[in-house]
C-alpha cells in the first residue's frame, strides 16, 4: 500500500450543524462534491468529510457506540508559539470549546486542544521538529 491518506471522515451527530461549525470557525469552503448527507472540505493534499456517525458505523458494519474519547486527534501545526496563541484567541472569540490552553509540552513543542461540535479533538501546535513548507505541509526530511 502506498503511504497516502486521501480522505478522513468524521462521524458527526448532525452534518448540517457540523458543516456550519467548520465553515464558520475555520472559514473552510465545502467542495462541489458535497451533498445533503455528506460534506467534503479540500485540505492540503486530501479531503476531510463529515458524515452522520450512525450511518458511518452502519457502512463499516460495526456497532454504533459513542465515547467521550474517540482514540485519535486531528492536528493543525503552525510555525510559532505566537501563531498558536493567536489562533486560540480567534477560536475562543468564536465560542469554540477549548479543552486545554496552549502550553509548552514534554516533547519540546507548544500545543493546546479544542473540540468540534461532536467532541473530535483538534490539537493546535508548534513543533520545532516538524518544519512546514510554504503551503503549510510537513516538509520532507
């Protein structure tokens, strides 16, 4: 298998509400391929999809169960601690649920966490060991 991710799908309680959150908070635009039951956002080299959680479990043929911790996080890395702080100020001004304010962390970086409407955790971080190219992609090492 080639080392590639083309799509990350988040199971959400309400596609319309989740779509509004990502459009309002991040200023992301849904793609033309979005439909009533699923929303797609074009990101750096892949897409993020929002799909009804119950239907996503049904599609995978697994029981539908919710937990307070989903076992993974999504990350948005920035180029400095100041950029992290500025983004958290913007998120707070938009009423986003902040889980952990940014702080220096054990691995040598600086990060904090927030949740989307369905409790998916987003880490916003500055990682001095993970340089970003001019488009914000992780630079190849």
